[in-house]
C-alpha cells in the first residue's frame, strides 16, 4: 500500500507526461520517493516524460530512485520503465547525485533526454557523465546548465563526443561560462585535443553536435582552432523544451 496515494496515482494514471515540480512538496521524503519508484515500475503505468524539478530531493533521493527504478530492478519480475524524458533540475543533487545518474546512463536504453540544471554537479559529476556517454547510445539531449562543470569537465566531454559518441545531439552548458573557459584555457585545450584526428568524427556517425553555450553557438564536428580547419558557427535559438 503506497504511503502517499496521491503521488502514486499521479504517476500511474497521469498519462504519458507528468509534472511533479515546484510546490509538489516531495523533498527528500524517502517514503514518497519510494512510492514514485513503485508507480514507475507498475505494468499499467504509461508515463514516458517525467519532471521532478524544484523538489530538493538531494543526492539521497536521486540515489533511491536510480537504484529502485534502474540499477537494482529485477528485469525478470519488473518491467523496464518507458521513461524517455526525465527532468531533475534544481534538486541539489551535487556531484554525488550526478555520479549515480551517470551510472544509470551506462546501461539505460530508453532515456533520450535528461535535464539536470542547477544541481552543482561540478567537475566530478561532469566527468562521470562524459564517461557514461562512451557507452550510452540512446541519449540525445543532456542539459547541464549552470552546473559549475569546469575545464576538466569540458575536456572530458569534448574528447568523448569527438571520438566515441555519435548519438548525443544537444549538450546544453548554458551559464557555465564555457566560452570564457575555452578562451582562457586555449593552450591546454590545444595540447589535449589537437591529436584527436583533426577533432572531427570520421566514423560516419552524426557530425553535428549542438553545444549550447551562453551565446548559443553550434560547433560542427567538435572544435577547431584554425589549424587547417575552420570553426563554423551560427547563432540559433535555444530549443524549447518541456
């Protein structure tokens, strides 16, 4: 019997899109989070898009969701959730919570969009996501706006996205001062990235990666410093996301 029937019913009977964001009063209440997890695994649940932003569930809450729904789910007894969009922005996840969600991405084959805006994931969390993208082949959009990712995180992403991952279409790093970091660390970036076969994908995969910065620039084929190639850029509107 669910501790809180309201949240269980919202997930189970709310259709394919459910918003439990601001003013939902979920917080880090383990019992409510467990109810949400149970509802996600119910065979009758049709949900595909779930927003749990602005709930301050913290690293403990997201770890519980990750383990219950994804990492420790018995694949024989419990069906795989249909979720392809998950928003966890403004939840105080920190690096610890980000690392857990990165573990989910390593084996998940349904999520296409993951939003983690303003969770202060820092370099540790960013590198964990970059590592997960080495094997993940379903995620198309990763939103890490205003997450204090740092130069190490940028380097990790660029290396993976240039050489290994051709599935991700949009990496949103808005309000991370990425343009400033790239400019002030140009020498380091040249040293680390120039050896990567001209910084272009040659495997026949998707060649266009939308790296959404403060000034909304698209980089074709990764990053180029003018060493025989040209950085093409065009201004685009930020995608309207649910």
